[in-house]
C-alpha cells in the first residue's frame, strides 16, 4: 500500500513505543511524508525543557529532516481548501494540517496512516490507524 | 467569455483556446460549459519499505514525555483562536 504517515502517528507512535519501521516493513508499504508534517513537527517544538528540546532536535536531525517530503504546491493547497470546505458543509471542522495531508493523499493516491482517522473520514480520504 | 463560430462539418471554433490543451465540456441547462482540464499530476515515488525501516531504525527516538509535549503543542495550535 502507498501510505502517507502523518505527524500524529509519528509522535504518538514514539510515545507508545510503537515500531513504525517494523509495521512498514512487514506490510511492504511504500512510504511518504509531506511538508505539512515538517511544519507541524517544527510547530510542536517543546520550549519549557532543554532536555526535551535536545531530543526533539535529535529526532529531527536523524529522521524527519532526512525523509523525502511531498511539497505543498498550489494544486495541493487548492485541493485542501476544497476538502476542508466540503467537510465543514457536512458539519465537520478539521484542522488545516489534516486538510493538507488529505489533499496530498488524494492527489497522490495514498492512504493516510494516522491516529486521527475520524478527521480523514470527514475529509473522505482513506486512512488507517496502525496503533489500533 | 468568448465567441464561437460554426466551422465546416458542424464543428465549433472557440477563440482563445490553447493548442494541445484538453478541455472538459459539461452540458448545462441551455448550453455547454467548457473548462480547461486540470493539470495532469505525475504520481510521486515514495520511500521503499526497506529504506524507511532502515532510516527509522537509525533515528534518535523521542521519549514519552517529549512526544506528549509535542502533541500538546500541536493540539494547542489547532485550537488557536
């Protein structure tokens, strides 16, 4: 399966000690990360504790920054806007970051691997939660 | 808005269109609606399972407390007013 790993799965997987690499290898997934994850990971940077800041930086340097990332081009942003507006018309408000992930998934024919499956269902994009 | 002229063999000629570009023609009440086809997107190739697993194994993992704070910071960003 072609999967797009979102930020929630990266971070929550670490918190629960879930082996994302093993899950990917066992199912032989083709893996994508997108620029929305880059922005979200940086936005989530801890600022209260220098130890956490260092671990955040090490994870960035050793993994997130080394992963090839699908850019958020004009077509992606247009699609994200359409998906978010449709969801809102149906009574579901979804964060912009998930809308951008959903747009990349739809345009690149990917399944989103995420903790927030409900958000992507609201955006009518395929999603799985490997933690369940 | 542009004008159309009937050419030979009952064809319509529309000024302002681009050679080679594809257009979508939708039937509407009382006529047709013509729009350029969206740019074709060439699907990207992702990381192979092996390459991803190797990169993942070589990372410096986050501890639970740091991961929890990142999640909390992101949730706060999503709820910003």
